[in-house]
């Protein structure tokens, strides 16, 4: 009897120790799960977005008290310098956990250098692909692997002053010939057709990209971007000639090569220029700049080609491979991709979204709703700076600026671009 009681006592003590140990393990895991984590988020958030962006991060932390996110911003320079800031931070051993990035060739070097975390496990865990605009989700993949989630899906075109068009009896041009007639009418009225900011190159690039789409057509334009067609071709020469014509005719505000893109909106606001070549984000900018948004509208540049493609691109959020807290970063991304969050902080993410069923208020942002409908139903060609690697883009910007300045002819520019393309292909295994 005593022996049986002893065995029961031993079993009871063993069970107590087991339960106690398991409880200790669970408690330790709970403590670890609640340990405070701080994430660094590098972005190009503009000044007019910063307050709402920080409000968004604060709301996330309120819902996830153990995770705080500090914002670091490099605003106003675009793809010309922002990737270099990120590259320097990573190379110096001080990478952010999360960062904004464009798609295509701008993101490719970071992926190829194994500096970006593949996100397939999180896509599967959270079901992100089902929430996203299909072409936006596809754009997040490289060789079938997800490396980012879309911050935005962008479309670009000509934004115009409705009052200036109405005062001069101008209708929306349906062909390039009609677009040139619009510029002539405006010039006679003492108004520049277009305001551009040539500093950093990419604002001028948008207009030149349109001319290449116009002259080469969709198929050849894509081949040029892949270096499968010759840049030393009549179509490219004609595109460069159109850029020169717009400059020589005074259809673009003079001296624009030295103007920052944000500053190029000022002649537009003052009524000295009738148009700018901007993206869907401009409605949010107009709100922030206290402009009467009812006086502005946009149209896709006419090309005469079917389909009529817009210049479009994705923006994304990525996690660095060296982040010490990738799971917490993924928790933020999952929260960020909720339609209600995208709608609430529509301006904080730049006036766009890659998430389905996340339209902004039509009463407050009617033009953004119009853009969303176009973006989800249209085809797009990428801006050249998302098709070309940086080395090629340096030459692209140099050639376009030399043509604007009159230092290079269209024929010389086309030949120079092809020589650069051939050299780059030879140095990169024909890629």
C-alpha cells in the first residue's frame, strides 16, 4: 500500500514538474513575443504627406504596442538619387527594415545583390495576392518570387487647367496633330503649353517616353526597352526631333532643365502654363497645395495606336534581407494592405493603391477615382528609368538633356544611345 502511494507521489511530482516547465516555456515565449521592437522605414514621403504618414504609423503602433516604426524620408529627388541613399545605408551596415522602392530595373539590383527578403511565405500566410490588383501583384514578382507588396499602382498623363482650355476654346486632343494645334493656340495666347522640371531627368523623360511610344508604337517601344531593337532608328530619331520641336517652339516653359520637378508646378498654378505631365498622385498634391481641384483634369496622351497605353508603374514596400525583425515587418505589411487602411490613409501613400476595393472618397477625390478605373482597365508601358539599369539611364538622361540644350542633334543622340546599348550588352553577357 505504501509502495503504491509512493509511486503515486512520484508520478504527481513528475507531472507537476512537467506542467511547471511547460508553463515556464509558454511564459518565456509570451514575454519574447511582447518584447518591444522598433522598425526603421525609409521612404520618399513628400512634405505634404508626412503628417498623415506618421499618423498611419502611430495608428499601427496603437494596435500593436510592442512594435514601433520610425520614419526616415528622402523626399523630392526621385529615382535619380533615392536608390543611392538606400544602397549607401545597406553597404554601411545600417539598413532600414522596410523601404519604399519602384519596380522593374530600379529594384532589380537590390534583389540581385540578395539584399531584399523574399516574401513568398508571407504571401501564403496572409493571402496577400488575393487582395491585390492582379497586374500589381504580378509586378511584385521576379522569376516567380515575390519581393515586395504594392504601395501604389501609377498612371501618368497630361494634367491641364480647365479654365485655360475653356478660355481658348480648346477641346481634349484626340490625336498628336490635335495636341500640336493645342500648343500653337496656347502659344498665340501667351501661355506655355507644358511646364516641366528637368532637374534629375525623369520629368523630361516622361514626355520623351510618350514621343517614343507615339513614333515606335507599343511593340517596338517594348523592344527598345529590352534592347532588342536599335535605338539608332528612324523612329527614335523622330521621337528626339519631337522633343527638340517642343523646345524650339517654346511650347515648354523656358529654362526647365534647371528646375526641380515640384517647382515646375508653379507656372501651372499661376496660369503661365496650361499642362504638366504628372501621375494620378497630383490630385492629392493639389489638395495639399490648396489649389481648386475642380479647375483641373487630365487625359491620356493620344498615340494613334491600339491599345492606347498609358505610362504606368508600380511602387512597392520591401523588407531588407538583414532586418532583425522580418516577422514584425510582415505584421505591418499585412495591416497596411487592409482596404480600410488604404482608404483612410489614401494621401499618405501618395494618392493611389495596389489593393482591390480601396477606392478613395469620390466626393473628395473624384479624379483619383477616375484614375483608379483607368489603371485597373488599361495597359501600360514602363517609364524608361524602370526599364533601364542606372548605367543606361545615365546615358539616356545625358542624351535627352543635350538635345534640349541644342548640343546634340536627334540623329547624333540616337546613334549615341545605340552605342551605349551595345556596350552595355557586351559588358553584361548580351542581357
